[in-house]
C-alpha cells in the first residue's frame, strides 16, 4: 500500500490575448453603456483571441509559462488535464492538441468540462493522483475562447465573457505544504441557466438552429447571479470546515472572476475584508475555466502570495457546478 504524499503547486502561469475590447467598444456594438456594465459587473475590459488563436493555442502559452515557472521541461509531465468548455473541436480533445504542441511526449491527456469550476475540479483530480504516487507531475490548464461561442447581439452575455488561459503544475511538495482538502458540487437541475443548446448529440447543428443562434451560449442572468451569490460562501465554508480552518486563517481568497458584486457579497457574508479577495475581473471579464488560474497566477506575480500562505480557490458556474480547495503555498 502506497503512503500518501503531500501534493501542491510547483509552478503557475497565464496568457491573455493581445486584443483588448473595452466597454466603450461594446457601446458601438450593442445597446449598453460603460456605466451600466461597470455598475452591474465591475468589468471595464476583456481580452479577445486573434483569428488564428484557438483554445489549445492559449493553453499552450499558459502551459509553457507554468513549466518555466516550475523549472521543468514538457517531457517531465506525466499527464495534462485541459479544463475547457470551448475546445478547438468536438473531438479530438484539446488536451491532446496541447500535449502535441508542447512536446509532452510522456504525458497522457484529457479534457475536463466543468465550466467555471473546471480548474479547481482539475486540481482535485491532479493532486489526488500525485498524492497516491500514481504520477509525479501533472499540468492542469484552464483555457477558453468564449468569444467564438457567445452571441454578440446579446448584451446580457457578450459584455461578460472573454478569452484567456491559466495553468499550474501539480507535483509532490515538502510535508506540511500543499493541498488540504476540496469540495466539489453540482446541481444538474439548473443546467438550463447557462447552456449552449445546439451542437451536441441531443440537438445537432442545423441551418435552422444556427439562424436561431441556438449554437451560441444563452444565460438566465438573474438565476445565475442568485446561484453564485449563494454558493460561493457556502463552498468556502464547507471546504474550511473539512480542512479544520476558519476564514480568518486564509491569507488570500482567489475566487472565480464572474462579477465583482458576487465577490463583494461573499466577502460580506464571510465577514472578511474585501482586500483579502484577489480581483482582476475588471481587466479580463469572465474567462470561465481560465478565470481562477489567471487570477492565481497574477496574484503570485504581484507578490500577494508567499510561501506558507493559506490560499483558498473557489469556482462556480455552468452545470451548475461549484468547487473550492485550500492549500498551503509551498514556493
């Protein structure tokens, strides 16, 4: 029987496309204003992938930066978990394309589709495999090109979603550091709240449903907001209880960047200062599976995370899904 070992994050990185789409730009495209978007969401601008960039391309760039940050070569990676809802194709998996482009010749690869919670789901899978000794190093990537699957005539969605990628290398760390625990949750009954109807096996793409834009994302914004505002503090409290910690023990919270009002509400319910929550939604919008790893990478770059800090990650979104985890930073 194998002895469990500590698993943590060895390296992180992120990539955001060069093109910036501001709220002022959106004013020329749909019936909205910079003031309305800022007040409702906190978003000021977002990044849009170039025509030649697909999700795997963004994932590769984030993955390379995470590998460099960890001081590793692609050949040292045993597995790639690609967390995304917007893979380049229905199949093959975007993870396999990333594996090829990175030259990770010794790695297995698969896609994980849990929406905005995907990256935290991926960390849960990766850390358990590392802890049991099944593998040594796993590259977990959260990447999306949502600009290709949203309706640019629908102001309720096009002002929110954007493109970007973040990545982390998960591997063994010294005892006393790494992941404490996780909470993974789902409520499939709420799936209609954020959905892309056409393009799967239930509703194949046809000329008619493309005209009706059923192949693009649709969202019940009010229901999603209520769900997220409720589930974010619940997921945080549950993982804290499992880890034997309190909110006061956490040095930094890194939440999914969907809406600044959701984060503000969560901080208030947890009775924690907003300054403990890393926020970059104003720069990137909602990048779904890319959101948490981009925020984590930026927080580390800005010196907001140091060795020994207790870091809490939380995601929530389409599925409906939610996920949270706590780790003691090991670098």
